[in-house]
C-alpha cells in the first residue's frame, strides 16, 4: 500500500510499502483496516504510525492536512 501525506504547510511526502497503519486516540492504540480508509476521520487522533518494509514512521496529526491512500 502507498500513501501520500499532505502537510498543512503545502508540502507532501510519499510513504511506500506500508504494511500496517496504527493510530492513537483517547482509548489507546488501534490498527486501521484497509476497509476503513475511505471514511477515516482524524478527529480525536493524537498520532499516526506507518509500519513499512523499511521501518516505522510516526507523524503528529496536528501537522497533517490529509492523507491520500489512493496514491499510486
């Protein structure tokens, strides 16, 4: 899976070879299923983590404008 993260400042970064997506909200850490990607909302989310073939990437949600999971 691939995603493009768009920052509030106008730049973006591509994340390739995503194996697992995890986020943390008030109830603790949760895993995001691929079936939930189209309707996922950032409200109440503290951090967003991508586990990729190259390692772990962690992003603060306050810096993210949106994430395009349909990117190729």
